[in-house]
């Protein structure tokens, strides 16, 4: 089964059947070619959304999460993470900035489950606990149990973990361009049709990769407007998934794709055209049919 984000198709055969029913003069070969283009382009946009996975070192005195190899650091400063007993932060110190090299969890205070919960909160999913697992899963030496006093300070504000532990107040608001006039996945969307139907997108679900499960629902569209000068649908939404919100905030995820029911009509100028669109959802994707820059999440 494939997803058809711009039509109510169950699979390829269903696409061919409904296309032939809509276009009485089309033979099966033409309908199949049309559906093949849609299927290929949609498969290009489908991408599983996963929370980034990490490896943890299971050492004698602590669990260690390495974000970068210690050998790549010039100098290391070791600090206590304020507000979290038994968590130490190893910082790489450069001339004009600092970067988190690793987190160290004291085994006297932290067990595997509590470490997993801590990292899950900050958008990291533990792949495994291994003896001497490094940043890329390769075997590396564990840190010693003793920490030199000269490399130790009293406290560090938790904001130093901005790359891993920035506090998000959910829901996280996004601004987006949902769709504009143009041809996408072989179907042309006219401005006049979009202007009539844009309000049907309001209060609809925001999903991941056109997922159909309740687990794929990550937010809600709260506002939609029609921009006449740009001939496009703009809007706002709320994201309730913290890991996804972090990726959006960091600019790693920008693409959106609409799910919409349409009637297909033939047009001499534009070919296959979408009439009477009715929006059913907005989905966040990695490679959208309407490319980022024209559609997508705005900064």
C-alpha cells in the first residue's frame, strides 16, 4: 500500500481504476503511466521519522553519552550539571566557544532506565548500552572513575546543553506555507480553487510522513489564511511532539505536504488539474512535492 497525499487512493490499482473512471477516454496504459508518476514521486517523499538513536558506554562507575570523540577536543572542562544530581558535563574548550563532548551519569544515582528517560526528554533514544561504546558505536576506552580536581567546577547551568537539552514549552508553534498555485505530482492546483478551499485546512491534524496511525499525529493546524499576492495558503500550527519540535527549531525539518481530496479534470493549458480541493491534514515530510523555499515551515 502506498500513500497518495493528493488524492483518495488506497494503492496503485485503486489509482488506475479511479483515474480511468474519472477520465472516460483514458485507456489503462495511460492511467497506469499517470499513477506510476504519482507513486514514484510519493515514494521519494516517504521517510520514516525516528528519534535520533545513541550509544552509551556502560563503564565501571558511570554511564557515558559521547556526542563527539574526546580526541577531537583541544581542552576538556568537567562541570556538574545544575539541577541534576550525579550528572557531569564534559566540555570541549576552543578559543571562542565551548561544545558539549559528553554527559556522564553516576551509577550510584542513575540506573539504565532513568538515563533512558532523561535522554528521551531531550530528543535522544538509547540504542544500546555497551562496554566502551563510543559516539559511533565503536569500542573505545571508558573514562576513569576519578575526575581530576583541576578539571572540575562547582556548577554549570543546564542551558549549556542547548544542543541536547534546550527546554521546550510545548506546544511548539510553527508558521508554514501549505500549498501554492502550481503543478505538483503531475497535478495542477489553481489559485482560484485554493482560495475557495483553504479554510478546510483549519483545525486539521498535523502528521508525520502522511501516517495514518494515531501515533503519527503530532499537532494541529490552528490558523489558515490566503495570500492573494503570493497565491498561496499560509498558516500556523502547534506541535506536541518534543523531539520533532527540536528538529524544527534547529532547521533540520522544513518540508510540509498537504493531504487533500480533489476531483481531477482535464485542462488544455495545465493538463490534469485539481478541482474542488478539500484539505484533510498537513503532514511534515523530508522531501515534499512542493519544495522548501516555495512551501514549508518558515523560520
